[in-house]
C-alpha cells in the first residue's frame, strides 16, 4: 500500500514542483478554497488555538487571522513540493539571512551549534543554509514518515542542499558519534511542539498557559558542549522569507536548567504576536495545558 501511494503521488508532486511560481500560487489558492471552504481541514483546532493564544482579540479579528493562516498554510504546502526541483539560485533569492555573519563567528568558536526554532513562516526552507553558506555540516532533527518511500524522498530533497536528516530516535547516538569523530555540525531543532505527557519533564508559560515543552535541544547542547542560536523566521511577502539569527552568548553548561528553553519560548511568543498568521496553528500545541488564559479587557 505504501509503495502504491508513492507510485501514484510521486508523478503529481514532481509535476507540481516544476510549475512556475505564479502557477504554483494559483494552485495554492485553489487548495485553500478546498481545505478551508469545503473540507474545513482542522478548522476547529486552529480556531480553538487562536482563541486560547489570543483571547484579547475579538472573534472577527481572530477570524481574519484564521483565513490568512490557511492561505499561508497552503502556500507552504506547495513550496515544500517545489523544493524537489527548485534551483539553488532561486532558493537563495527567496530565502535570505539577515545576519549570516554570525554563522562565521560561531563557527570560528570550534563547536557544533544547536539551531532552535519554531514552526513559523518557512521553516522548511532553512535548509538552503547548508549550501555554500556554512562550513559546518547541516543536520535536521525530524520524525520519520510512516511511508518509507516518502521518507526516502524527503531525505533526498534535503540532500540536494547538503543537509542530512536524523530521526528523533537516532538523534543522541548520531550526535555522540559526531562528537567522537570531531564532526562539527548545525543541528536544527523544531522545539515548539507539545511533547507526550509521559515524556514531559518541564512545564512553562506560553500565552498565559502552563504547558509542557521539549527540552532536548537545551539538554543536548549542555551534554555535548554546543553553542546555541535561535532562529527567527519572517515572511516578507508571498514566496519570500528571511531568517534572523539570535545568538545565545553564554555557555549553556553554566546556566540553570531550562533557562535556555524559557528564553526560546519567550522569543517564540514574541514572534507569533508580531504576525500570528504565519505560525502553524494546525497542531494541538495547548492540548495538555493546565489552565486557560484570562481574557484581557
């Protein structure tokens, strides 16, 4: 069944990937009408998340954000498919880095680097950083796709830009091996999803709610003596993004546990409040919350 799904869908994905961007976004508009107007894909989840995170806004204001989010969400879907064939030149034109000079400064420190970011703007296109912009090897931490054929495809796409994916179960062994072999790398962590309750070891405040958070990036940085940079994504306009590095200048091993995680969560909340429509509201980020935020009058 997995192979059949791959055989049927791969030609469609490839065809979409070679479309020019103006046609690609026309397709995105059609997908938006289908999943938002017709199917209502995760609309209840998105609406509830916005209500919890932004209680100070009116229903009408949140509805506008909801619609903008789904339009952006559809854009990211077609952009991910476009990554199959997009050229390096085109990718670098559409995804730029505000302060890439910090990369060189951090590389000169001679340590691997944990890049911590959230599901915001075009987090997938961060992979262009691996191509001729760094001397460290780029690694992305991800959850394996159930369909092994699509999983291999995703790995292949990342490989086009000299990046390598490491599934979550293999992260610690792989990073220990790299440390032993003196492989210097960037490790990209999407640290804003809700962990399973049985594995939640730390709770903190996000939008007035106490929620469990992932602490793996911070703990591994401490254990393996890595430096840390937070990555703030921004959508400039349709199809164009930029990333800004926010360096953590202290030594992760010398600060109390969870201080770095709290800093990331604070930065994430600030980023979302600036333009909430570009955050990934379809996942149930607040499902394990201990309290609901009070409305702001």
